[in-house]
């Protein structure tokens, strides 16, 4: 009996500590949200490198695929946070060109999730209420036809919207994007009757920028990467020349609103000089 009573006291004490800790985090999050909203300066184009799904699963004793599934749910949460704060554009990096070489079972699960989420977004009331235009960017050669169909349907469903711009970078690599942009420019110049020599002599950075996957939205001014890795891994190489970076230690599935607000507060405190 004494042992049971002692265990009950310990459990009660632990519950009280957890409740107190939760209340402190909640209060801190509310204060952060007020600070961020009061400051007012939001990223005009937020880049998100969603890293750490597999490590989250491993650390939590879960199957690898479940880490990706939880990560997909987290992306929905972060979309809501962006909408609440009025962030006008975001690019989320879901799958890189290098990731295409992963274990076939894992890759199949990621593509299945991609199809599922694309179809869910196409009917998501938030997308339509906020007039979010969604676009998939990257190289999609080799994707299953049903996955491509889901992405195309999502793009077509939201193509006429003029609200937030959401880019889903899938099968994406920064080097590949630059190469594709150069190819597009060369083809356009050839169709206009320009010689290769003439094209080379007149080539400008603006020519390449005009042929990037999402050329019609501003370059990302703020990029967040989760999981503690301090590198870009090729994310928007051309566009990120003046981006501000924020590296968060938490794995993507564990990324909390308080982590998001901390990142934004950090961004708001920076002096962007653009090389000047």
C-alpha cells in the first residue's frame, strides 16, 4: 500500500510539473506572438527546409515511414501559421533530387504521401478561403503518373488564386534549377533567331532569374532549416544570395509554433544590408 501511495504521489507531482511547464510554454508563446505581430515585418517569401523526419522517427522508436507521415501533418500546421501571420509566399522543400536515390520502399511511401497531400490540399477549405495558389517545382521525370496527376490537379485548381503563393519543392535541386533556367533561356533565344555567340555576349543574371521555376515571386528573404544541420544542401541557390538563414535544432516533426515564432523574431531583429 505504501508503495502504491508513493507511486501515486510521484505521478501526481509529475503531472503537476508537466502542467506547470505547459503553462509556461503557452504563456511564452503568447508573448512571442504579440512581439512578432507588433513588430510587423514578416518575410515576403519564406523558405522551409523540412529536415529530420527519419531521425525523429528513430529517436521516438517509430518506423521510418511514420516519421515522414508526421512530417506531412506538420507541414499543414506550419501552413496555418503562415496564413495567420499573413506571410505572402512560402516554399517548402519536400524531396530533393538526391533523395530520389533512397531506399525504394521509403521513396514509394514519400511519393504516396505527396499524392495524398496534394489531393487533400486541393479540397482544403483554407486553400480556397485564402485563395492560396499552389505550385510544384522541381524535376518530376520518373514520378508515377498518379502522383503527377494529383500535382497537376492541385495546380489547376488553384491557378487563378491571387492570395498566398505556396511552392512545393519536390524532386528539386538548386543546381538543376539553374541548369534548367539556362536551357530555357537558350531555347528562347534560339527561337527568337539569336545565335549562340550573341546569346552568350548578352547574357545577364536577370535572364537566368526570369527562367527559374518560380520566377514570378520575390527571392526568399528568410530560410529556416530544421534538424540542426547548418547547410543549404542546394536549396534555392540562385535566389538565396541575400537570404537570411535560421537553423533550428529540433527535427521537423517536432517543430513547434514557439520555434516558428522564435525564428521570425530573430529575422525581425536583423539588419538586412544586401551587401552594402
